C-alpha cells in the first residue's frame, strides 16, 4: 500500500510538472500564439490528471473502508456452491482484484500506443529534438496512465458492488425457489434487506469519493474530444498525406477519452440494472405464494423500500451516470464539432484570421480616404 502511494505521488509530480511547463510555454515562448489552443488543452488535461490522482490518494482510507465492507458482504453471501469450490450462475467475474491482474495489460497497451503516437506528433512538428520529444512523450504517457488508473479504480469498485448484488440475487432465487414457503435457515428477508441497504450505502459513499474526479474528467473529455477531432479534421484537410501520423494521434486520443467515459457509465448502468433485478426477482416469487403470511408481508414492504432506496450513481446530485447521459455527451461533442467545422477554421486559425483582419482594416481605410 505504501509503495502504491509513493508511485501515485510520483505520477502527481509528473502531471504537475507538465502543467507547469505548459504555463511557462504560454507566457515565455515567442511562438505560443501558433500553439495556444494545443497548449491550453494540454494544460487542462495535465491539471485534471493531477487533481484526480491527488484526490484518489487523499481518499485512500475511505476506499479501503469501502473495499472492506464489500468483501465482508461477499463472504456473508457465499452459497453452498461457492463453499464447495463451485461458482454461482451468472456471477460477475470482475472484482476488486481485477485491477491488479487484467486491467494493467489493457492499460499498458493503451499508453504504449499513446506514447508512440505522441512522440511521432512531436517529431513531426519539429519543435523539439529527438531526446526531448521522447522525454515529453514518456512524461505524457505517465500522466495519462495515472488518470486511467483513477478511472479503473472507480470502475473496479463498481463492478465489485455489482458482483455482490449478483450473489445476493442468486441467494434470494435459491431460497425462494425452495419447496417451503419460508426462507432457509441462516437467511431471511431481514438479512436480504440489510445486505441490500448496506450495498446502497456503499455505492453512495463510492460516488461521493469519486464525484469530483468524475466531474472534472467528464467536462475535460467533452472539450478534449471536440478539440482533438477538430485538430484531426484540420490536419487531414490541410495536408493529410504528410501529416497522417499527427492525424492518427488526434483521433486516437479522442477515442481513448470517449472509451474512458463509456467504461465509467457502462459499469454504473449495469450495476443499477443488477440492483433492479433483485426487485424483479422478489415480485416474481411473491406471486407464487397463495396464502398471505408474515414472509409475504415482509417481502412486500422490502419491495416498497427498494423503490425509495434505489442504487444509483449521481455526482453532485444532478449528473446521473447512465447511457442517457452518455448519449447526451456524444450529442454535445458532435454539435460543437459541427459548429467549429462550419466556421471553417480551428481556434488557432480563427485567432490568426482576426489578427490579419484588424491589421488590414486601417490600410483599406487609408486607400478609401485617398
């Protein structure tokens, strides 16, 4: 744990250094006007990465508490098949350890491709030497890897909660599917209710822990994807044959930013669906009881309570992480992109055009007066 914290602090230092370098280049480089938009995009990305990683380190104790709660609930919901070494039907295979085994492979592949394209883009611009370009590409790769680690950390905890919900649903189906009209020994409606409410509280705590990181990443990705797509379009239209590597870099970064948002929303959406399955399971099984008894009344009250205590992921009380929001984000990006394309220029060209217009206006005025 200490080694991981030290590594994250080193990543934060790299992200802060890159953000400082962008600020320095904007203020002191003579040709910053030609790369102002790119510098602002890089500055915002590195600042967001540093804040996200720092907040994840700060909330490390809370994350361990969440992990402990989910692990305890998972052990309490172990079925007989699990105890014998078997597996529950449709149990989600992703858990809190997936980030230690499977995710690094995909993360390594993504950042290696990013670093390669970043290096090619820097060399194509010709603003830096080969050694400096390689250094900047390496630091940028480390910066974006830290940001993806934060995303994977959140997604992994959400999938862990989904797995616990799935085991709870399997336990309920096995118990209610028994011949007797009462719950099996060791499991009751009260047990299911307490487990569900505890998972609901854990999901709420998890959302509050990551809500700042998620918010700034989503906002940054909306403008980042728009800028990258516009840059790719302008590069391809200007001289696509000679700048194909730069175009690929812009398209690749826009793709991985979009996938980052998709994985977050997909994890939250599927977890909410898994929680809703529990309600559906109770509603189906309750119709099988012909006689009204105490168990049936408890189930009816539990169903009503689940309606009031839904498991959902809402950041700052107004941004719901579901596919409806993802479609809205894609629509916003497409709208911004089409507007900027219709203007016919990138932000840098628009600035240069406005400067040329202001300088030529006095000349035209003088000629008219003569």
